[in-house]
């Protein structure tokens, strides 16, 4: 009876693990041709795209936010504009350095 229970248990485990494998067979593989769409599906996609574009128009414009604007004074110039990095002198060529 123990042997029968072990075989039955192993069979149940194998069947339980094989189920997800069979479910993945419907996934299209790379290079497979796309499924042909019906005219109603094409019309539904176009309508969904139009609705999406209309919804984008309903979003108000965002004004730029400066979280540190209240801390920073208006009279102080930004650091990048205040100080430009000094220009580096040109490096000497190998012939000029040897002389």
C-alpha cells in the first residue's frame, strides 16, 4: 500500500508541474506571423487610440517646480553661471617636448 501511495503522490506532483508548461504553449514565438484581426477589432483599436489622445489633451500643463525656490535668494546668480572653468593651456607635442 505504501508503494501505491508513493506512485500516486509522484504522479500528482508531475501532473501539477506539467500544467503550467501546457499553459505556455499559447505564447507566440519570435518570428511567428501576427494573428489576422477582424474589422471590428481594428475599429476598436482605432477608437481606443482616439480616446487615449483625447485624454492626453485633458491633462493640465505642469508649471515648473523649484522645491528650493523659497530658500534660494533671487539676487544670487546660479553657481554654473557665476564661475566659468579656466581654459586649459594646449599640451605640447612630443617633438616640442624633446627639444
